[in-house]
C-alpha cells in the first residue's frame, strides 16, 4: 500500500461517480490531455478511456510500480516522472485535467495561462481559491487573480467536492472549476504586460484608494492620476476592488506611464 506523502500534497480520490463526473465535464473526447499528479491513477483510469492521449506528470517516483500497470494496459498513456512546473510542454493542443496538489495551485494555474498550447483546464482546487477566481467586483474575494484569470478564460464552476471525498482528508473543501481560454483577446502583448502590472499595483494594498496605489507604484502626480481616472469614468476615491475587468482592459489600452 502507498503511504500518502504530505509534502507532495497527496490527497487521493476514489469515488468512481465523482471521477467520471470530472472526466465528462472536461469534454476531452478524442483530445490530448495533460494530467498533473496521477497519484495512484484514480482519475487517469477514466481519462485514458475518453482522451486520445494522456500525458501525466508525477513527481513521486515511489508510485512507479502502481502507475506502470496502467501504462502497460493503455498505449495512449504516457507518464513522465518529475516536477510538472519544470517540464517543457511539447507543441500541440492540450487540455489540463487534474486533481492538483494544492501547495502549487497558483503556479499550475499560471503555467496553464502562460502556455499557448493549453486550451482548457478542468481542475480540482481549494474552494477559497475557486471563490477568488470566480469573484465579481465589490466582493471580498475579488483580487488580482480574479481579474487576470477572467481576462484569459471563461470561468465555470463545475461542482463542490466536500473534504471527506479524499484520503487522507484535507483541511479544506474543494471545487472543480473549468477554465476555457478565449481564442482571441482584446489586448496585444505589450498591453497585456501593462495590464498585469497595473492590476498588481492596483491591488497592492487593497484598502488604499486606487490613486494612492498608483501614486506609490508610478510616482505620478495625484492631480494627473485624478484626470486619468476620470477618462474611464472613475471617481478619485475608488478602490481597485470596485473596478471590473472591462474597465481594467480599457485602462491597459491607455497606459498612465507613457
Ligand atoms: N490524481 C490523484 C492524486 C492527487 S494528489 C487522485 O486524484 O487520486 C496530487 C498528486 O500530485 C500526487 O500524486 C502528488 O505526488 C503529485 N504531485 C505533487 N507535486 C507535484 C509536482 N510538482 N509535479 C507533478 N506531480 C506532483
């Protein structure tokens, strides 16, 4: 029997109905799938039946004997041992499906965003991260991550998954979310870099006004900043958390520091 390793974020699934639901919500029929952390193959066993190919990245080499059995039985499965975050992803078009290790949730999501080969992600994540990704303006959870993710992807909540579905049982509840990357985006590469920088600065100190955060970041005269915000119909007392994704996009088209 495999002993779960905390340092690798190992919380295994076993309920077949749940696993099948994750796979059907991923819409991967005939497509190429990347799985992060196959573990003992709980999700992998269903992925290989649906996908054209499955490439699974597993950091824990002690799982080799268990995973080798699946690999031998399914020629469309390839398991690569190592840290997913260090891996080069080949050319092609891939769909990420995974019950991911929670200690690297954000890094995995950012890798998904950055790689043009990745088209969709159907992933199990902590409920609190899912709430942030899904958050709307003026809510407590709305932050830089919400905006950046919602800019790149259509975000859908698939289902709640209570902690008792995992072995060992984690300290948090989970959610399966689906991220579908938009085929086209309203900003060019240079504007996107500014967009991300602007949002990070805007939320640097959430309780401060946008003007104060931008003043600290860019050192631009506050009168100039007030005029800049007016261009977008924004009040000088506004905080970043009240600004929607579309307005940040408009701001990225007219950088303040240029
Ligand atoms: N998919 C399985 C296991 C989920 S637990 C199931 O649902 O039952 C998370 C898995 O991710 C574990 O197998 C763990 O060893 C693996 N893992 C952790 N960090 C990783 C990393 N950096 N790269 C690849 N796999 C990793």
